[in-house]
C-alpha cells in the first residue's frame, strides 16, 4: 500500500476508534481473489476504546471485481454485524468505510482470526481443527446460531425476499440460468424436475449462509476460529445449509466422513439440535443434498464460463467447469428411483 | 496424414516428465498449479483418445430418442431438455426408462473424459 493510503487509513481508524493516534506498522496482502482483496494490518492505537496493538484485516473489492451475485462490502459488513451479535464465531467487524475518497474503494476492517481454512488439508491432516467430534458438534452449533436470525431484519433488507417455497425458488432461478446459457444440460434438467416434484413446502425461513462447508471456516490446532465467506448469504430453508455441508461433493474425497469430510453426521446434527432446540428431519436433508449438487453444478458452469467467455483467463475456473459431469452423475444416481 | 506420436501420445509423455521430474523439484506453493495443469492435460488426452465418436453416438441416440433427425447435438439436447422439464421422464411416462438410460450413458461418457475416477464412487 502506498504511503498516502496508509496515512488516510490511520486517520480513518483514529476517527472510528475515537483514539488519539493510530500507526499502521505493517500492511501486506493476504489474498487477492478475483472478487475481493484481503490486507493484513497491524495497527498501534493510542487512546480510545481500542487502545493497544491490534491485528486486523481490511477487506475491499479487487480492482477487477465484477461478479454481480456476491454482496458488496457494506452488505457484507451488515451481515457480519448481524451474525456476530447473534453469537456466531466470526471475525469481529469493526469499521466500515463507504466513502470511496479515503482509499479509492469501499472497504471494511475486521479483527483478524488465525488458522487455516484449506479443505484438502483439513480432511487429511488431524493436526488441524482439534478433536473431530467436538469440531463437528461445534460446526452444528454455529450453524444453529446463524439460523437463529429470522426475518424481518432491517439491517439485512438488501437480501432478496420471495414468497414461494425456497426449493422451488432455487429451481426457478436455475432454469432461468440454463435457458439463457448457450449449452443445454438435460441431466441437470432431469435433476431440476426431480427437485420440483419433491420440493418441500415453505416452512421456517431463516438467515442461511448458503456456502457453509469445509473450506469456508477457519480452524487452528484446538478447533474452530471463525466462519468465513458470507457473500452468498440469504433467506432460505435452514436445511439448505445442512444439506450443503453434508453433501458428498463437499467432503473433499473423504466420503465416509459425511459431515463435511471432517466428522460424523450425527455429531454435527447433535451440535445443531442442542443449540436450536429443533430436531433435524433426516429425510429432508437428503433432498437438500441433491439440491446441493445442483447448486454446485450451476455455479461450476458459471465459473467455467468466466474462463470460456474470455472474461478471466484461469486454469482453476477452466477446470471447475469440468466438475459438472461428476455432479450430473451423482444427481442421476440419487434421483433414479422416484 | 499426421506422423506419430499423436497428440494424445505427446500429452501422455509430457505429463510423465512433468510429474516425475518437475513436480518433485517444485516448492510447495507451485505444486498445486502443476497438479492442476496435469489434470487439464489428462482431460485433453482423454478427449483426443475418444475423438469424435462419442458425439456422433450421442447425436444418433438423441435422434432415436426424440424420433427426429438433428444436425448437431446442441439443438437435440435443447429439445431433450424441454421434454424432461415438461415431465416426459416422470414416473409412469412411457419414455422414462429409455430417457434415463440415455442421460446416464451421456453422463458416463462425459465423466470418462473429465474424471473417470468418479465412476467408481470417488468424488473430488
């Protein structure tokens, strides 16, 4: 970061933290994704409610961002605030800056959490995440906290609202996408028809993370340190998140560990049920696991298309497009008999 | 007529060099990039191996299923998609079994090229 930007950030932090002075002693980029950038900031604050040394992360749009489906910084900040208040373990959101004149882009600053989120590491290496029974229970517990957020929430009025059953709503959106796409996918159409015919009615609607899976939470050696990646959050059937977490396509190859490749399904369920006070309908979870494969297939087509269309030359995106056949295969296997 | 080695053979040979000689010498953060590149080369190799035959078979199967001749599988798959969406493959429909068998065969062929390991139940 350039000196003038660092000085502007220090002035912003002093004002927001109501301190006397703030000095950024270190600033380095942690990850520069296609959509967001994350910067690690070490800040020494004198005076005010945050006096002392602080490790934070500044999150802003990447200069080339253009994906319309994920939330903007102000919205992501509002989501973090809401779930932090609801008792979900997330990086504490500190300050939002919507004024683009400060550093040229909107950003917010949150407290840094430590650990790793890499799914492939987590399922293979027992050093991460601590005791696996506890981790699975804890992830269930955290998800129940997320689902304790119920509409209406004025701070979240940017989340799209709809009146139909969440499952049918997803089917409709996926069909819209496929109709506009250049290549037909009859196997996905088969899956969508099955999902339409078996769709559960609209029941309880809650805030859903909608990307709650291994790879999107952070752990250290002793356990969970935070739930990440809130950009797809929205109102839905709570079972959508449970199905997404348990779906075979998100076990990173550890198919016998049905809770996200890291644990046993019943441990995850126990943590959820204990915290929410509701029992999970096991049969309906299966429906949402099929929906999970469908959602992932549609996203994989979209990711592949970002490469194919020339928008972004990326081997990762190109290969993501080639995940679609295995998702179709799973969908066909799961929907063959009814 | 092209000389051998064919494109498929060249890719297989290049992959062996990359996997056996280059991969072990790479620092950790670049191993993942090379593994992705090897995966991409494998997919291309398998597509070359099967050539145009699967697409011709798919077109013939679609024409038989839909009882209409099509110039390309894209158009035929759009027609099949509408039929499925309208319920033509629902339980009790006369074409259900035939239609599902076609979808499975087409998916299987796509998988044989993209990730044949997934056919044995392994999923990445």
